[in-house]
């Protein structure tokens, strides 16, 4: 409703595009409510606003599919941006997919035989493209199926951390997860007296053999797509110990009494 009201207030002719991640990764694995993205897509279509899906994180297996927009959220973007997972990070490569409808609009606006020119120095780098093609073969030959099979276990095991007093919420989809720590489980207020609690947990986990991504009071994780159930158990066990040690530190310092 806020987006629709914004379009009406600003004017659809003054809005070039809506850009969004299917799941907001760097914001702390923010998952849209059911139907949200589909409704945003409808509003864009009704007002002739381009819908651009940023799948730099969610694409190529993170949610168990090559792309999450259609297979997970049921939307058909005008453009999809991607990188990272397309080569599993083994070689730098990024790209953008443009819908046939948009390409036809571009051609009609210029010349029937016009091409969409978008050249860069390393466009279509042969090594990058070769790595991406091999990576895609591996994904489709079993990695995607493995991700889909192991993801529910990953999410269920992470959820067990919610019994820790410092943990306010555990959320995620596929092999994306976030453990958010709060001072008060009733109000869900972020930990006010120690904004670097995520770094504290990460430091303890690092000593124990696990790397997490600390974001203020959150621990964000995107494990390898080939992770096993045994490795998930190890990961969650170390994370539990890292959070427990952090709670002990905070109690000793007198900044938290949970």
C-alpha cells in the first residue's frame, strides 16, 4: 500500500524502476511477507514501471534454484542482476538478464534492427564464462537438489538457538540464515548497550573454527551449498557456544543481565 501510494503521489511517469532483492541479504536476511513481491510486481505492471530483481545473493542455488524470483516467489522481473554464485566465486563475473518484452520495447524506440549495446572491457570474458557454464552444470547435476534437501534441516537446527536468552529471532530461507540478538525478548529491541555484540559472537566463533558475518547485533550466514547435515550440526554447535560465551562476557561487564 505504501508503494502504491508513493506511485500515485510521485507519478508513475517519474519513476524509472523498482529494484529489490527477493530476500534482503545485507540488511539481515529480511524476508518479505507472503505475496508482497507479487503485489509489488502487479503495481509495477499496472503503472508501466520496470521491476528489477537483484539476485546477486539469492541466485544460483542459495535458495535451491538457479533464480529465486520465479521459482520461489512467483514473479517475472523485467531485469535480473546476478554475480557471485554464477561462478561460485571462483572467478569474477556478473551480468544482467533482460526480458524479451523490454528488449522489444528498446528496439521499437530506436530501429527495428537495433541492438542493446552494453560493452565493457571484460564483457564476455572467456574464462569467466567458461567457469560459469561449468558451475551451472554442477548445480543442475546435483548441487541444487542437495541444497533443497538440506535447507529445511539447516533452518530447523538454527531455530534451536532461540532458546538462548540473548537470541530474539532466527530467520532464513534456503541456505540463508540470520540470528538476531536482542536485550529484551518481549519488546524485541536491539541490544542498546552493546552494538557490537555480533562482532563479539564472531570473535568467539572464529576461535572455535566458524566464520559468521557480524552485522551490529546480528549474525548472518550463507554456508556452502554442499554443506552436510553433520557440518550443519557442527556449525550450530559452535554458534551456540559462541553466543553462550558472549552472554557470559556481557554479564561479567555488567551491560546485560539476561
